[in-house]
């Protein structure tokens, strides 16, 4: 009754947006060796700013898929306690991966003994790593099935975890009631991850027809970050991205966009995942126009950021649409985004859980 009245005028009201692939504690201006100078506490504080930037861009829920030192857990807890503004966060803690893989840290030579906290090899080690992440607050599990673009010395197309390891990891996470997100660019890694039962595959750059069939059979979601290539190739060098990574991106970005279109046409379940943190937080919405350019209808793109992520996270009873009994998470843009997807970059109104956190003239 006492709710503030907001004049929406000629605006479109939508459910709060959901981004299934962010790294709130990562700074897009610091990549490669520059990132080594960022301490864990500094990254956590940066995360506070990024959380607010993300919320103001209309993303009322995010899945944070990898953060050193459980800084994402701390950020989530601070947001939930009302200490700082930010989106609802589903958090992975440190991403799991093989020794020397994409989710390890490979920048320094042997004598520095540098490795990431998520390194785990073999079925029982990965099960233990899942248990450890849950113990310290993770609500989703993220692992790296293949090499990547931004990691030093990894082959983007090469599989890293074996099917045996992935099956153990997924079984352990599901046993405990958590969903699993998998970084996978390479074809065999994508397919083994789906065979192992992961809930979503991230990037999915080098998919083939069999990967699409497997995803359809298993109900696996694809989260394809098709905007970030523009930032990596445009601003990446300045931000410290290594030349070898720029070269990998030149190959992967284009293939990923073509394959996005294929997956959409085939009817694979798609969720919005941006990899913000690689590019600036708050620019998440720039991906909508690309999703339409590369094969989605406007309403499919919006559903990829609303009802589909809610279902992926098994939160469809509380999130993802404007209906009775769900959290009052909503956003508004001027005009009609179904006619011009770039409107999704112009969020003027944000409500999270019934609280207005942003309201600008329409
Ligand atoms: N974090 C990802 C990686 O390093 C970024 C890939 C971005 N490129 C792309 N075309 N989606 O592999």
C-alpha cells in the first residue's frame, strides 16, 4: 500500500535480468601479469563496486562462476546482510581444474610454486574439492573441462578433465544438491561434460552436431558469451591480455558466434552468460543485441536472461518471471526492446525483492 509510485510512461517492465556467467571480483582492466598484483582483499573490495554496477544494469541475479579465496561467498553474504548493494548471487568459490589447466594459474615458473586453490586431479580429489567448496559456502560448482583463451599455455580445443573425473565431480555435486557449470571450448570436452551430466556448458565455442544432439537429449543448457570477443580483441592488449590469448581469441570468437546460431536453431536451451569481469561489469546488457544478431528472436534473448536461468538454477518457483509468489525483481527500459534490443543497455528502473534500487526518468 505504501509502495512508492513510479511513473513508467512508455516503458517496458520485465523480470529482473539474470547473468549466468560473471566474475564480480575480477577487474577487466587487469589481465595476464597485471592481475598478479591484485591481492585477494583488493579483489573483494573491487567486487563490491562491480556488484553495484551489475545491479544498476538490471541484473538482479548472477551466477558467479569462479573466484579465488571464496571472495564471492563474502560478497554474497555482505549483499544478503544489506551491507552493500548487489544482485542475488549464486557462487562457485574457486573453479576446479586439472594441474596446469585453464583453471590453474600458469603465469609463474616452477620455483614460485604457484597454483590455484581449485586444482584437483583424479576422481577422489575432485570429489574432495567439491566437498571443500561446499563447506566454505559454494552454492554451485564450476570446473574447467578444456583449455581456454585467457590462460597461459593451454590449448583452447584440448580436453583437460577425463570423462571419469567429470562423472565423479558431477555426481558429488548433484548428491549434495548443487548444479554444475563447465567451462568448455573444445569439442571432446564439451561432449564428455554433457555425458557426465553437467547442468550447463559455458562458452561451447567449438561444438559439433553430436554436441547439439547430446545437449538436446540431456536437457543441458548452453551459456555462450558472444559479446566478450569484441572487448578482448579491442581493449585486451591494453588490459594485459597476452598475445597468445589474443591469437586464441581470433580463432574462437568467430566460430563461437557461428555455433551460437546453430545451437539456437536446433533448439538447445540457452541462458545468458556474459563473462563480465573479462569485460567491464555493468556492460553485461550489450550482449542482448548480439544474441539477436546471431540468431535469436528478441523474446528468446530476454527469456535466456530470465526464465531459463531460473530453471537452470532450479529457482523457477521464486525467480525468472513476474508472477505471484516470486521475488519482486523487475526492471524497466524506455520503449520496446522487442523492436530494438539495444534498449536492454538502457535500464532506467530496477527493483530487487520489492525494493527500488534505481529509478531514472523514462
Ligand atoms: N574466460 C574465457 C576463456 O578464457 C573467455 C573466452 C572468451 N572468448 C569468447 N569468444 N567467448 O576461455
